[in-house]
């Protein structure tokens, strides 16, 4: 079994970025004695997803305050930390919605820049540059991929994750309450399609006039919801999951084995 913690957070406007980083650090340090091997945080929790007017000033390099705090935590807790995502300012000054996965020694094990930046009633697609790379790395969950929020809606991205051998996918999100049903649908669908664990950690609370959906969840390779957090409140949910279930499900019901190679589908006749 692998013990994971879903860290569902709110990002109220009246709290500064540095205040929030310090608060979250203390929240996680308080769980030091629970044997947690992996902590997962939401999308853009330190800045606040909807703080579009302030993205430039809230942006930071990859070794900025958000990742630096999480690096301290990884070392102090002896645990993997998925920092959720933050507004990264790269060497050229471009901004990205970037996730970082840290190993227990504080080393960067994975970086993923959100490929599908969001445009509907959002300025993300205007302000941020999409990523161009995808990776799968070994963690206590097995071969693990990172995607972010809106990426849940794009099956081809998930097919690529699956083709690269992912047994688990971590999905930080800032999904609104208005479309909470879609969040639940897509997390279950992606788990069933690709017979992998989905760990989706959503933001909660209100930012401006928008209510975030909470409901952070773990879905197993059969599509069963192992745990779901509150729709509205901050929460650290500690859950034991079995990475070996992926192999068991794939052996019993060999969907992936029966799937054609991607290049074979275009050859099918009309």
C-alpha cells in the first residue's frame, strides 16, 4: 500500500501569496507522523487561479517560493511532494502553468507545463504559454504522469500518457463548482479508459465571484471512487491505495492489450 494525501486548498484574495505558502507549509508539517509517502496540492493554489490581473507579479522561477517551500517539506517529511502548479516565469520571461514533482530528497523528479491552457471565461490562454512536453516517472504509485485540470477533457493527451506506460496520473485542478459534474465524469472516465489510478486535487472556496468545486478525489483503475473530499471546505485527506491493482485489473480485463496502435486507426476503411 502507498499512503497519499490530497491537499485541497482555498486561495482567498485577502490572503497574500507568501501568507498562503507559509500557512500550507504548517498544515503539511502537522501531518508529519502519519506515514504519508506522497502529498498532492491543487492547481495555482499559491497565486490563486483566478487572479489573472496579478499573474505577472505572482509569477516565479522554478526555484521560487512555492517550489522552495515544497522542497523543504519533501526533505523534512521524507515524502514525495507534488506541488500542484504555480505560475512559472521562464528564462525568456514567458509564463506557464507549471507542475513540479519533488522526490523525498528534494530533487525535481518531473516538470510538466500545462499543454491545454483554458480560454472559456478565463484569461489563462491569453496570459500563459502552453507546454510542449510530457513525461512519466517512477514514484511509489508506479509509473506516474502529471496533467493539469483542463487536460482532463482531451482524450489524445491521455492516450499518450497511457502509451508511455503510466499506471497513475496526478491532476491538480482549479475546476469550478458550476461544472463539478464534468470533473467527476472525466476523472472516472480517464481511469476506466486507461486502467490507472487518477489522483485529482481540486481547489475549493471562492475567488472573486467564482466558486471552485472542491471534490478532490482518488479513482481506481476500475473507475471506482476510493475517496472524495468536501465540495466546499479545505481538507487533507489521507488514503492508502494499492499500486498493484493496476496490473490485476489489466490482467483480468485486458483493454489496453486489445487496443490498436495509434497509427492503425487511420487505416480503417469508412
